[in-house]
C-alpha cells in the first residue's frame, strides 16, 4: 500500500503564555493562545520561550 504526501502550508504559530487561572485548582493556564510573528524554534519538549513545559512530546505540543 503506497501513501501520497501532499505539500502543507503553515498558516500560523499560536503560543499560550502562562497566565493566572483563578477558576481552576491549577495556578496557571496557557489556554489563551495568540499568533506570533517570525520564526519559532520547536524541539522536545515544546516551543522555546513558552514558559512552562507542555505534555512532554513534540507531537503533543505541535498539532495540526
């Protein structure tokens, strides 16, 4: 079985910086993601400069 890969185009990179979360038991949340301009380095465990470590695997942090 052969698989064809189509070219993809990256439309945006959105980063959620840690912010106080008064509604939950967790002290901070990164749910408020915003687009960033310019290059973003991505490596395990996630994009550099985002504050806290995410789920721990690049495949979980970088999603389509």
